[in-house]
């Protein structure tokens, strides 16, 4: 082995040792950084915990939302004395509902009058107002329920009047009284049929359709800063706000009256409905404010009777309603049948007179064919027969009255 080979081997060994030293140094740096990392992070967590004064002790705690956070979102405190009270009584609002007019159907003179009145209304304003338009779904269910109750009352009244009319006919009252009772029956029958048609047509028209209606509101506000620098109590500020807003509202209503636009101040319940629809636009079509209040959505808890007792009460009420409806329907049908029977019986009693009247009419129409003399004799026979029949009926009536007196 010569010197060149030994030098080459030593150089290779030195290079390998250098590489090993570099790798060991890198490993040392990595291990040291890993050891220092948890200490620093622990100090940071500890510092964060101490800065919160012990409020965040468990990092797994979640944020909870309470009732107060919801009120903060709604941006008003309460509704009081027909006013909306905003946060910390910083502003009071009063709302005027306006009934719109059909401007397109007016004549030119009427349109000009409305425009002049609106210009006058704008010129009289000395304070800011806000115009709010709210689209609502017309709820026909409650209206149909009330209308159906009225129709049912008319049906019951018709049944009573029909019974009274049948009694008058069977008891032999005068013709004037019978005609008067019949007129009352016909009037109530027409009214009942008209009401049933309205209910059926309304239900058919509103089936699977949303009927929308626009409501127009004018909102006026009052802030405690409008008062003097004197210190007032909360009750005094509320009274001042109501007085100021009521005066402004009446001025606006009178000014809009010149434009043929009527208006009224919303009371507390109507204000609650306005806000309820504004915050629950989708749910308000299903659950109105009246249903929400009856369901006690604003209460923390509610007490109710036993489920079986409630079911028994509902069943008894259903039985009573169905029985009343069925009885009224049967009475009405029976009255209709009685009326037909009375008409048939009356027709049978008057059949002989009607035959004689029609025979006289036929003789009169064929007088030229049979001759005047023959027609005259035929009429005399009909008249003689009528008199004989009348005398016979009178005799039988007297005999019957005599037998009754003997008894």
C-alpha cells in the first residue's frame, strides 16, 4: 500500500466522521426545541387563565346564550301605553296604521285633490317620520269560522220559523198571518242558502293560495333629549313622551284625512302583533299572535289538567255539537217533507174546484164550436153542481157541530 492509497482512505474516514457529527448536532437541536416547546405553551395558557381572573378554568367550556342576549338582539325593551320603548328608554315610538286608497280609480279632479292634500301634509311636518310597509298573509280561517257560526244560527232560526209556520197552517189561522209567516221562512231560507254559497266559494278560491295584503304604517319617535336639561323621573319622561307622541299622531291623522287616507293609533296588542310578524315572518302565517299567546309561549311553564280529562271533555263537546247539528238537519228535512205533504193535501182538497174552473175555461175556449146556448147550459150545470156541493159541505159541518155539542 503506497502513500497515495493511505491518504485517500484517511480522507474518506474524515469525511464520514464529519457527516456523523453534523447529523448528531441536528438531532440535538431538534430534541432541545421539543423540550422547550411545552414549557412555553404552558406558560402562555397559564398567563391567559390568570388574565381572565379564573373565569376560564376548563378549556372545554362552551359559550351559553341566555334570555338577556335575545332581548339585546330585539333592540327594544317592552311595549307600554301604546308605545314601543327602546333600549334603556332612550327612545319612544308610536305607530299609526293608514288605510290606503285606490288612486287609479279616481277621477282627475279627485287625484288633484289628493295630491294637494299630500303636499299640505308634507309641508306641516316639523319632525322626522318613518313610513313602514308590511306585507301580511290574510288569514281566512278565523273569518270563515265566525261566518260559519252565524250561518248555523240562521239555520236554527229557520228551523224554528218553519215549525211555527206549519203550526199556523195546521191550526187554521188567517191567510194574512200564514202569508206573513211564509215570507219570514222564505227570507231566512234564502239567507241561509246565500251564506252556504259564500262559504263554499271562499274555501274554493282560497284553496292552496296565499292571499296577501299590504299594511301601511307611519312611525313617529320621541327622545328624552327633546325635553329640557332638567332631571325628570322615568314615569315623568314616559308621560311626556306619550303626550308628545299622541299630539303628533293626531296631527298626522288629521293631515292625512285631507288626502282621504284614514289612520288610527295602534294599541299595545296591535303593536305586539306588528313586531311579532316582523320578527316571525314565516311562522306568523301558521301561528298568529293570538294562538301564540293562548299557547303561553311567553310563559316559563304552564299547568294543564290530566290528558284523559281533557280528551273526555273534548269528546263530550264533539258529541253535543254533532248531536245538535244532526237534530237540526233532521228537523229541517222533516219540515220540508211536511210542507210538501201540506201542499199535496191542499191540492187534493181543492181538486174539485180546480176541475170545475178548468172545465169552465175549456167550455169558454170552445164556445164558438159548440154554440153559445150549449156553452151556457154547460156553465149552468157546473154552477149548480158547485152550489149543491157547497150546501152538502155546509150540512155535514152543521151535523158534525151538533154531534159535538151533544157529546
